[in-house]
C-alpha cells in the first residue's frame, strides 16, 4: 500500500509538471494558433451554407462541423489531419528526451517510479489535447451562436459533446503511438519520422491497400454479384478499420449525421427489406451511440494496447547514465 500511494502521488506530480510545460511551450502555442486559425476559417466558410437551411433542418449546428464550400476542407476534415499532428508533437520526444538530456536517471532517483513517470507523461499529453480540443469546440459553438443567432438544442449538444470525446480518444491513440516510438528510439528525430510515417500510411495509403487486398482475396463474381459484393465489403471494412483515421471517420459521421443508420451495404439492404425504417429519418442519440459502440471501444482499446506495449518496453530499459 505504501508503494501504491507513492506511485499515485508521483503520477500527479509528473502530470502537472508536464502539463505546465506543454501548455507553456512555443511548440504548443504554434500548434494551437494553427488549429484555431484553420478551425475558424473552416467554420466561417460554411456559415453561408448553414444559414440557408436554418428553419429547414433540426441539426443546424452539426452542419457547421461537416459541411464545406467547394474547394475547402470541412472542420471535421481539418481535425482528422491536425489531431494526429498535435498528438505526435506532444509524444515523439516525451521519453527519449529524458535520456538525451541525461535526466532520466536523476529523475528516477527521486521518489518517482517508472510507471508513475510514463503514466504522468501520457496523462499530461492527453490532458493537453483535451484542453485544446475543448477550447476549440467551445469556440466553434460560440461562432455558430454568434453568426446564426440561435442556440443548439439538446440533441445537438449531446451529439457535439460525443464528437468532442471521440476526438480526444482519437488523439489518445496517436499520442500512445508517438510515446511508443519515443520509448523504442533514442533519437527524437527518428521517433518523429516513424510516427509521421505511420500517420501518412493510415491517412493516405491504407484505404488503397485495403481495397487492393479485398479485390485480390474476395473479387466480385458476376454470377454471384450480391453475395460476392457483401463478402468483398466485409473484408474491406475489416481491413480499413485497422486505421484509426477510418474508425474516427465512422464514429464522427454517426454522431454528426443523425440520418446515418448503417455503414454497410448489407445493413442498408436489411433496412430496406424490413420496411420499418423511414429513409434518412434521424436516429435518436442513443441509437447512434449503439451504432458506433464497437468502433469507440476499438479506439479505446487501441491506445490502451499501444500504451501497454510502451510501458512494457520502458520497464525493461536501462536508465543509468
């Protein structure tokens, strides 16, 4: 019990110290400025389109996150790109910098255990992401109220809040991956390049690879078109969901688009054959949550597994100067 109490106390000390360093660093200030500028621009370019549907749609505020003028990215698309960059920037040198500055052995000579050090650094990074995204979320909601002249309803607030929590969890996946590379590689530059390479793979190339594998393993059969199409789509979705970007897209689509009822062709056919569902009718929030619950739990499991691997490797490393 004595060691457990000391470890917990160490987690708090490390978390607060790292959080203060993160929020006060010029690196974080530059990233925050980039996020707020791009977020404000994305929302500003959609205000005109949103004003046109005021009174016609019950999800006006949700459209702020998903719509975009031609030639511009939506706010959701900006977040899908920027959240991993923030997480990687916070995590790529979180551990190896202590080795490179020769402070790791002196730090662990204090009454701070290895698990407290790693947990504290991760919680500080995740808290920084949460603070940044929450401020940005409130900023977007405030812009919407200012330009549209009406507040969001309860359903919109619930869905927007779920979108915020999913975005924080998405950032946690990339933070855990960046910290894993920070544990594996002693060079901060190598860790950063490895994390960025993983992001580029999943953001731009993984869907093409998944499609090619699905085409090769489960090609479409013109004599059994429906069955082969369902098998092909199931395989593609299974492979695509290895990518955090794809999972995050599915989760945010379900929360920000209440009319979305399924992600698969088979599910759409089942809904049409059932005849009980009105096409494009909005789902209640709890049904949308149930739709993406497997994706949400998978995303949470992803950063737990990545952090566990980093933890196991860190426990085996030599820390003496």
